[in-house]
C-alpha cells in the first residue's frame, strides 16, 4: 500500500497523537459537582501542564504534516 506521506511523517503524526492524548489525560480528573466542591479542578497539572502538552502535540502535528526530508 502506497501512502502520500513518507514513513517519518507517519511516525511523527503518531507521536503527536500520543502527546495530544497525554495532555488531555492530564487535564482529566474528578469534577466538581453541585453537592461537593473539588479544589483539585484548579491544580497546576489540570490548568497549565495538560494544555501546554496538548498545544505542543498540536504544533508537532502541523510540523509532522509539513516536514520534508532534505535530499
């Protein structure tokens, strides 16, 4: 099967997808409900680290799609 992108691009796309999922996983957690307040919703991991990792994954995805090997 022939793909339009080289193998290195597909590997970079797969890595960036894993990084994006990791960032969303770090943002997930126990919610704050109507009956109880969970102060963990404002933790550094959920409001800073997770989104930054996801943003890095999205930027890497753009780079992975546009990457060309020099000849």
